[in-house]
C-alpha cells in the first residue's frame, strides 16, 4: 500500500482533475471527434481491461531507521496486459479518441533491471511503500551517491503556518539539506536527510538564491492543514537578478506578472501559466501540516493543493483547449466562403464555426494581419482533420476552428477563400512541405489552370549538392537554386534527386544534407 500522506495528496489532486473532466465536456467532445464511440466511455476512472500480475518475487529488507526500510527486489516478473476494448469510463473515452484497439502485453524481468529498491515507511505502526522516496532512491543510486543518515529525533515544527513557511524559505536558500529537512513534515524530512547528497551535487552557483525578505500570513486552515500565503518575498537569483513577490504578483529585472483567476495563460493561449504552479486560489502559498501540535511545510501537499486550484479554476472551454478537443465543441454559428466575417473568441481564445464547400476546392485562411485568426479544418463531425491554414476539400459541410493570433485578442475578422491559383500538398494538408531524395511528396494541382510549383534547394554550410527534380518520373531542370514547374490539374508525384558532387576537390556521394522546400505560387 502507498503511504497515507502520498495517497491522500494524490487522491485530492486526482479528484479535482477528474471533476473538471466530468463537468467540462471533455469526454463528450472526445466522443464526438472519435471514429468510434463506445457506450462504455464515461467520466469515471475505471481500470477494467488493465491486468497487472506480479509473480516469483523475492525481497531483502534493510532498515535504515526506526521508520524507514529499504526493500530490494532481486527477482520476480511483472506482466502487464491491456485490452483497449475491455476498458471503461475515462480510459475508454480516450482509447476511442486515439482509435487504437490493439491489445498489448509486456513482461518485465525484475532481475534484469538491476538494483531495484523500494522504500518503505512506517506510519501509525504500519508499513507502506513511499513512491516519493523510492524515486529519490533510484536517482541517488543512478548518480552513484551514498545515502545519508536520518536523525533519531526530528526537529519540532513552528507555532503557526506562516512561521513554518518563513523558516522553510529561509533555510532553502542555503541549499543545506539538513536545514531544509528540519522544516518539512516528518516523511519529507526523512527523505531530505536520507538523500541529502542529491542536493549537495547540484550546481550551487547556478541554483544560488539569496532571500532578503520573507514574510507570510496565515491563510485558510483546518485541523490538519493550513495555507501560508506570501506577503513579501524578495531576493536575488542566479547572476544577481532580483525578484519580488507579494500574494498575487511577481516582478523582477525584466518582468512583472500577476496571477489571474484562471491558470489558463492569457498572454499565450493554449497553455498554463507557470506562476499558477505555485499558487492556491489565486495567491502564492505553501501548504503546511500540523504534526504533533506543530506546523511544518509539506512540499507534496503544496503541489497537490496547487493542482486542485489549477483544475478548479479552469473554465470548460479552457479545459477543452488544453485537451486539444476544440473541434468536439458544438459550432456557434457559420461563415460563408469568400466573405469576411467577425467572430468572437471564448475565454480560451477559440471559436468554432461551420462552412460549406460547393465543389472540390483548395480552401485557405485569407485573414489579414493581427485582426485575423489561425484556422484548422475538420469534417463536420470533427472526426477528421484536413489541415491548418489550407486544405483540399470536397463538396460538403465542414467545421473551422479559429484561434487567436495575439495576446488578449477577443475578436477576429476571418475569411475562408478560394486562392486565385489553386494548389496544395495533399499529403500534408499544407501549402508548403519538404522534399527529400528518398521521400517523394504527393501533390495535387486543383482548378482549371493547374498551379506553378516553386522548389528552392537548401544545403548544409559545407555542401552545394547538384540536384534535379523528378515530376511523375520525368527529370526537370537539372541545376542549382530555385526551380519553377507548372503542374496541370490533377495528382502528381514530386521528388528531389541529389547527385554526386565535387566540392573543393573532394567527392561526396548522394548527400543526406541537401533538402528542398516547395510551395505553390498563388
């Protein structure tokens, strides 16, 4: 069994993430955009279809303190079988979305892993496996470092959460493992003492930090956990760069940024704000735990509480964007080809619209400048993606997902249009791609006039490979530099053929350095 503290922290974080998945529509969006959607898909975390068996295990136990023991596993076998079609709940929803239903099986012979060691800790008279200490032990072993010594009696904590956090921050700047461990909860303190050499091995010049002011206030607390909220934290890091934090904002030599109600990064849509990794409910904070009537910082509980805060603060649209399932959202209107249309983005910076194509055409995003939007094209049901920016589409109804191009953009003027001279790489669904000697590219010239294809050779700094272009097996324009070829309507195969060259008296065979880029003239 996993240690109670690790189990409770993991369960708290898992519940928050699972609740957000359940309420945000991620599973429904995954179902709509999956080629297959099973009735077994849902929001629950179920491990049906996953079978793990451990056989032939032997162990060797060595106690390193009254409450910590090393459990070596010199032999045994772990068999893992996964049957995607037998999965249920959340796992089945993402299996359906991936479209991979092939069963897998793996066997691991523990005797071949080497010195596999689990770390067990005692809590209330019972022994549990500590995942955190097991990971640290593996790192310590891989680095070839000795284990440290755990004191018989651990230091007492502080009288309040804010005092515990202040002590921990002030001790951390010294990079002295013993000083830092003294201010952590018992389980984490033991890990700090036992694996202190990992921190000793760190580059203390690079990781150096000097705290000139550290002030916290008590935040929300219950009988066992309490928040210590940053009031003022100032100092220098690395090459003397200054930093300053209050409860909501961080500033330094070249930046000034504040926490937002949501962890979704407004400046660069589609990511989480790194500052949110250190925040609880919109404030920079550490979680402290009441042990034996005293308060100590818990890094594990701090991480769990920050994950809970991030998950609960995301809107449904933001969760969809982070899961890359925007095409699974119901469209909020339509746009007409060759007509400029204003669209309003949601708080995740995207908008979903339908559009119709009356004939097989190359459709491109003709939005202009910073007032436009990035565009991805999907089938009406969201199950097939046709490309970004440009796509060859048959007659029918489709979905376009527009995303903002710049920070803080709320609206965009978009225009999906037929290019004047239509043509596209159908193999990659884009207007430009790469050619190589061994990987021909399929090309389709669409429209009554066909298309002009421009190919520009590039090479490494020390090679000017001599090359030719093969179109449908016929050699064209042997030479250096750019090549323009007219393609009649229809499908074509274009291939770069790099020839043997002589440069500065040295002969080089078919060059792997040379490559070419190609684009259609519009």
